[in-house]
């Protein structure tokens, strides 16, 4: 049987802030240093992972799963977490606020993004980044 996460480029990590650097490293390994969208993909992967680690129910000793899929002119990244009481959304924040801009940044850099609530507990937040804009 095929390991689906390996086939599409995915890893499961403990829900710890140090996992963000592992996601960046893994993304670079999967799509390559020379990929035309590497900077945007890595930034979006970092933002989605950080949001899952900080805001989802995974933060209480759980895990997250990160996946990256490279298509002909599109890269899709997704983070699966344990869900939580609120649905991730881009916020309007005061310019002096220290945080709250992550999903605004994701929305500005990607072609499309969204949230899929999973049956039971869990959700997937995903983003698609065009290779050529």
C-alpha cells in the first residue's frame, strides 16, 4: 500500500513552534531551491503552520500534518490540525497591532486559500500559489 503522505509530500509533526522551521526545510526539499515561487511558498507554509500551532486545538500536545503538492503551474500547501472553536479568517487589524496579519499575507500572496472542516475534530487550511504570475 502507498503511503499517501509520502506520495504527495507530507509530514506529521508535533505541535511545537520549532516545527515551523522543519516545515520550511521540508518545503525547500520538496520543491527545490530554484523553484520560481519558492519564497512565496515558504512564507505561506510558515504562516499556515504557525496559525495551526498557535490557534488550533493541536497546540495542547497534539500534532499537525503539513503537505505540499507541486502541479504544473501551481503549488498547493496545506496544514491539517485538530480544529478549534473559531474558523481561520483574515482579520482587519490596527496598523500598530503586533500580530493578526498572517492570513492577510497569505491571501495577498496566493491564488486561492480556504478552510475545510473535517468530520469530527480537525480542519485543513490550504493555499494555492501560482508558479507564474
